[in-house]
C-alpha cells in the first residue's frame, strides 16, 4: 500500500510575464516555466526532481512552498489546498514545510550573526521564551555538526559546507514535515558533498522528514531518492522508482540524459553508448507543439508533433512508473541516434 | 614526468610555486608542482577549491598579478616565467590559449562575437578585416555553430550557454595554439551540453594535435577526456598517473577518498564515505602532508615532513603518489 | 570559494573598521574633522581668549581710519570684517553652525531616504510606483524658488535651513536605497526568510536594513559636505541663519564688498569651507572602500581553486 500523500500537485502552472520584442510579432508574452505539472509526494520518501537548466524545476519547488504563487492548478499540503492561501493563512503551513537553497553564500544574510539566523523560525513564530531560544539554536547547531560556540559568528567565517549546515539547521528548527532541497550540494566541493548528503540522510531518519530533492546531478539524485521525476521544459517526462528509472528508463530524454553522464568506471565506459542530443534545450518562450521534446528526439514521428503524450504507465509498467511518450523504449531496447544527424548546437 | 610518449614535451613544468601577499599573511597557492605535456595529449588537473589547480596555469601565462612565482615552465624550450611581459603576451593566444568556466566573462557584451574573434586574429596576424571575418565564420562553423555566417554578427546575449562556450573555443583555437588550457569549461553547463563540448574538444585535438590541459573538480570529466591525470590538494601534487591507472587503482588516500565519496550512477543507495573535515588554510599551510588531518592512515611522519612523489608503478605505466605509505593502494 | 581560515570571528563591521584604520587618507580626514569639532566646541573659549565676541563690533581697533577692515595681526589674529568684528572668532562660531547643519540635515535626509527607499524597493507594485514618482517630483522641484518662498513664509533660521537641506537631499538617497533594496529582495536569504513565514516589516527591518546600511552610511558621510555647502549657499543668499550670527556663508557674502582690499575676508572662511568639505569627501570615499562587500569573503579571491 502506498504511504500517505503529503503533497499533491495538480496541473500546476506558473507563468512569468516577458517583454515581448516587436520584431517577433505575435509571440506569446508569457513564459510558462511550469506548464501543467501533476505530482505527488508521499510521507517519508525522497522524491528526486531532475532536469536541465530552464526545465522549471526550481520554479516548481518554489511553488510548493509558496514562495511563488501558481497561476493555475492546485497545491495540496496534507489534503489542504494552499495554492491561493493568503500570507496569514499560510502561517501554520510554513512551519510544516521548509526549503534549503543551493547557494551557501547567498542563502545567509552576511550582516547577521549565525545564531540569529538559525533562531529566526523561533522568533517569527513566537516559539519559546527568548532565553530558551539560544539553547535551542545551539542544540540545532550540534545536531547538524556545527560547534555551538560559534553562535555569534558571521557567515563569512564559515566554509561552504558549514554554511549549508547552517541553512539546514534553520530549515529543521521547527521540525517541519517537508523539506524542499533546491540543489543543496551543487555548489560544494565533492568531498564535502558526501558529508552533507549523509547529514540529510541522518536527519531524515531522525526527524521523519519528507524530501523533495531537486538537482541536475543524476548521480546524486540516484543516490538519495526513492522515486525520481524527470522534468523537461515545464512538464514531467517520466516518474519512476529510482532503480527502475536508472535501469529501465522509458522516455528518450531520460535515456539521453543518463547517457550524457560521464562514466568513470573504465569497463562501464567501453559499454557506454552515448546518445547525443542535438542542440541546446529550447527556450521556454516558444515551446514546441505536441510533445515538447520531439524536435530533439531521435524516435519522433508525426504523432509527436501533433499530440501531447499523457503521463501514464506504458509498455506494461505498473502504476509506479509513468512516462509521457508515444513511443517509449521497451525493456532492453537501446536508444540509437540517427547516424546522419550532425553533432551541432 | 607522467606518461610522455616519444615526442619531446611541449611543456615541462618544474617545481612551480606561487604565493600571494594578503592582509592576513602569505598565501601559498601552489607549492612545488611538476608535470609535462606532449603534443596531442590531454593532461587533466583535478582538485577542489583551494587546490591551486587554476593558479598553476594562470601563473604560467602571466595572469596572476602581484604573485611571487618560482620554478620553471619550459614551453618549447623557453622558460615562460622568465620571459618579459611583451614576449609573454605574444605567447598567449598563439602558443597557449585559455578558456574559462564562464564564457560570459571572456566575451565583451557590447561587441559581436564575430568582431571579437576577428580582433583577436588581427592582433596577432597581419590580415585585413574581411579576411579575419571570413576566418571567424569558418571557425564558428568548425566548432559546430549552425549558420555561422549569420551568427557571426550576433551579440553574446543572443547565444545560449553551450553556444557561447563553443564561441569561446573558436576564439581560443583561432590562432592554432599548441596548448589549450580549459579551466572548468563545462562546470556551468548542463550535462548534455557538457558531453557535446567535451566531444568537440576531443575532435579538435585529433584534428589539430592541440595539447590540452583540462582543469576540473569533476572526476567524470577527467574520465572522459584526460590521458594523464594530476591530482592536486592544497597546492601540492598528490598523485600523477595515466587515467586508467588512476581510476582503476588510485594509490593516494585523497584520490581514493574522492572516488569513494562520489555517488555513482550504478550504485545502489547506502552510505557515502565522505572525507571528513575540510581543506586547510593556504596561509601558513601545514608543514607536513597537507592531507594529513583528514587521512585515516596518517602516521607521525605525515605531520612533520611532506612526502615526496614516489613511483608506485602498478601496471607498468608511470604512476606516482605523494604518500609515506605507498603500499596503501589497491582497490578503494 | 576556498578553504576556511582558522575562524577569527570578526564580523563585517569590525573588518571594515580595521580597513578604515589602515587607510591613511581616512585618518588624516578624521583628524581634520576632529580639529574642526574642537574649534566649534571651544569657540566661547576662543572668544574669551581674544577678548572679542563674535558679534561685537570694534570700530576703534578693528577698522582703519577710513573704515577699511584691519588685516591679520596681534590684535585680530585673522583680521576683521567690514563691521570690525573678529574674523577668527566668527569662523569658530561659524564652524558650529556648519557642523550642526551638516550632520543634522544629512542625518535627517538619510533617515527619510532609507525608510522610503526600503519600503519602495521591498513592496514593489503600486507602493513602489507611488513612492518613486513622489521622489521624482521632489527631485524636480526648483530649490531656489522653494527656499525663497519658505524663507519668506516662516522667516530664515537654523531649523528652516536644516529642513530645507534635508528636503532636497533625501530623494537621491531614496532612489539609491530603493535600487539596492530591490536587488536584495531577490537574494536567497530574503527568500529563506519568506519561506519561514516572516512578514514584510520583519524582512525590511532585519534582513534588508543591515545590508543597505553600508550604502546609507557612505551616503550620509558624503552628504555632509554637500549639506554644509548647501547651508553656505543659503546663508550667502540671506536665506539661512540670520545675522548677526556668523556662518561661513554669510561671511562670504560680506566678503563680496571688501575682498579687493581685504583678502583675508575671502580666504579664511573660504579655506575653512573647502577644508571641511574636502575632509568629509575623503572620509566618505574611504568609508565606501572599507565597506565594500567584496572584501567580506574569506581568503579565496587570490588563492587557488575555482569559485
């Protein structure tokens, strides 16, 4: 039986107004960063969200925690629709969901002391007498592996990895149920990444957290996630349990993405059939009709340009593995590129 | 020297050391690094923040202002570190070209791509504006930019990230340099674009015999592109070997730690084994082995004396590691 | 980014202060300003010492038989003006006015500008539009006409001067602070505060204000010399502090009639004005350099490794 659903996204759309250029004439004036996404996040799991730049994953993350307001669709937290809630109504929900940011240097106010930053959640929600707060903050610092005596230091005195720990301490202060991690380790050195990933893993066990883990790094996502969703140009291309996605990806884009990851096991490299996607990801300003991936897809046919594929189980998969593709890859099938297609951007 | 084939080395660096004066003291960015590079080969320099990997190559071409540099960097027989500024400028661009992580910082936002490439060419060669422009179009086509005769008149903001990096590469190879230094060229790019760019560099190397120094923190990039690898940490060389040798049998605890702490696409969950602690400060760096405080096998000698690079040749190929316990090898 | 140095625990303010301390130009300007402060405070003592009050007219000893002011000498160290008043003592008292008006007007302008700027920058939308247009209007108002009108209405004076100067200065501060607040609004630490549920007031006060304070302080320091010059202008036009209270401005007005025969009437007040203005400008520049956010990173800019 599937676990209880903590967050449900139904056809979420997020648009941004864009200056339309006269020369284009008739071009759409709104950029759809998220163009109709439906996902569910189950209690206690880690759902990985991968995609390249411009796919809308960060925008989607911000819609979940209501840092951005969706233009259409619904965001349900624990069954309650928070898509249009006002700032006041969101108050109690803010305590239950938090966010960790990518940039350890930008996510902390350089002019504030670390203890004060971590203590923010307590102050904002009026928790605990002021004297108690300091002790709580120091407990949090110890919990994430920081020295509690550095309470009065400024962020500049800490390294990137330590700053991320500060951000994590701030996020778990009020014992939220959901933490949205927006590329939490992308800006860190490799040897530090592992430390932070382990910390997040420990905390998940200790505090019963649910994670929405956003990253462009497939290896990291593979490691931390129970299920993975692949996003392309504002839509979800595929969702599957971690192992299934990496071993039996059905969507051509997922396959291409996986094959682009450098393999450093020498044996793996020999067996590596790298699929080359032509071109750069197109701009979300003027998305292709039908399946958004079809102009770059080696398997595209006329149906793909006309009809948008639904995100449903395909090729005999169970309900856990859904793919938005008219011609998904079957088990054991490899994706081959057209030999005549040139390698260009 | 690592894996040098029969050809005479294009570049030989001996005991390079670079330090800077900062208000907090002397920062020793590079502390005695040596390596060699031959025609048509790629040397991968891998390291994290503070390893000194970028400063190493920057100091060789005179991009480090106010630094104190010692050692030798012999490029085609001439010591770059002893050249007067004017001659060094001539070497930059023709002999050694550089591309950086952020293409936007190498390109002027207010001039067209074509103009910038043409200017670069005309600064070194006596050709007319029309000839230079034609060459620019040719180069853009060569690096895989579609419809180069039209894109040549575009401005940087009209190019996507991947295309910009290609344009920068075009500018770098315009004068057919013997060495191309690529400093984290794909770090800011999506993984699919990254693999295209790496392929492009490999193709150019095969075509023109350009030697490449690939600087990165990503072992995956190294795995895809490098022939020989130099692992740096806190300004020193930790391990030097041919790529296969390094990835198959890393001998230095730091390299082993790096490989172990990285999530793998084929791995199934489980705990990562991170390297505890963080890199040391480069102002008054530790006296002994810089990795000592984070190393699980350190002995007393490690904190007092820095270990020299010694041969630990496994499979016959040259493989050196700077560790007092060279037997500490084998599978990670 | 780079390796972490041994944690030193010096906050950004302390670091800025240390940089300032090492700046020789800053030290020189601070000494000059302190000297002016001392002179201002000691003005009564100076009056006592010389035996001349700032408004007393010494027609016997201070003017030549033909009514020309007397030059610097034993009796009047810096000479006298057209009415036989001691220039030195008057300059000293004038320092008080200048410093007082300079600091108060600048402080008031910066306070109003910061509040309006932060509010406009943070809220955006209608609030921003309204406040921005308001600032535009203020910046377009003709200062002279308004100054004359106001002076005619309520009569010239110290308070009016301070108010006028602050009124014409706050909008430029406001614009700059608004631009900065808008940029800060997009920073991740502000997003983090919003995600935590912080309200507007808290974000403006606790997140944005500390960051814009660096700009505000620099602006305040640089606004002082222009306020002083502004005051001198007002006095020169007769719209400032009314005579017989000496201000450098009205001393320069008086000098207009006599400078051909009494160079000291132009030189000394002029030099005082120039000196103080210059000192504050230099200090402002040094403060700006000291507070430059690029200095606030750990060692990494020069060290190896990639950012």
